[in-house]
C-alpha cells in the first residue's frame, strides 16, 4: 500500500499555535502517513520534533531549507 504524503507550512505561526496546527493536521491523516512540516528555528525547532515524538511519530529527517527547516515525520 502506498504511503500517504501531506504537507504543512507553519512558518507564519508562533508557539503554542505551531503545535496546535501540527496536531490538527495529524488528526486528519491515516496511520503510517508521512507529514512534511516547514517550520522556523527557535521555539518551533526546539519543541515540535520533541512533541511529535511524544505523540508517537517517527522523525525521518530534519534539514535546513533556506531560512527555515523541513521536518519529515511518519504518523503513528
């Protein structure tokens, strides 16, 4: 079965809304889906990966993308 792909850009959001937006997106995805999140450094970069791991997501990659970061996770 092919893996579902989703994308979310939270670069215009500030904490705590960054994780609220991510959590709402996760709720729409099927188990095993891959979510790519575009986020800023600072608080989002420090908090989003940790919070996603606490939710059971697997971090696949975290890379710099120009002035922001690209985080790819697999949903539980």
